[in-house]
């Protein structure tokens, strides 16, 4: 996780952390020693990773999540298979309409759960509408965080390509 430490003489006692523009900004009082700073930084990084990363490690976990989203947004009507893919480096997900197979890039194991849900809903919507027409987005945007998810992925892709 990328982070930035900001020390301020105005800050007297407390430390805080917030995700901003792909960085975990950690704000500390200026008087804190380097060794204490390192302890606080590690604590915040660990805490944010636990809170934000999906606990969707296996294909079975991914299928369970997709089934929940299918019930919630598509009344459980969609039939499909879904799995993680190690081979998708330039896209987040794909949907093969012929055999209704959805593949999700393993790189997305590093994104928050709400972003992963947006990708899954995007691919599930392709089972109904194969293109990105107005009708497609009307359906996909029933997920209230779809636009935020797309924005997050744009930034995620830019960062991923740099490193």
C-alpha cells in the first residue's frame, strides 16, 4: 500500500489516516520520533488493508459473492460460471456470452470489496446486454457505487501500469 506521512506542528496529540488519491495519508504531530512514526504507520497500513481488501480469495468465494449480487440486482435469474484469472493483465473482467463464463483478473484481489462488486455486476450485466449501450448502463448503474467503482479502477490501472 502506498502511503504519505504528513507531520504538522499544529497537530498536538492525535494521529489520523485517510485514503486520498490512491495514497494512505497519515497525519502525525511533528514531535513524534522516527521509530514511533514507523510503528504508527504500520498500524494504520495493517488496519486499512484489513478493512478495505476483499476476503474473496478462491473461485468458490468469488462465485458466492457473484450469486449474492445476482440475487440482489438480477433476482437470481442469471446463469453463469465465474473464476479468477491470472491471464488478464489489461482488463479487469471478461464475459464469454457463448458459454456464460465470467473471468475476473486476479489483480482485483487488491481492490476494496465495493470495487470488486462493481466489476462483477458489470460482467453480469453483459449476460443481458452484450455491449455498453444506454440500456447496459441503466442496468449496471442499479449498483449505487458503480460510478465510483469505475473511477477507482481508472486510477488503479494508471498506478498498476507505472509499477
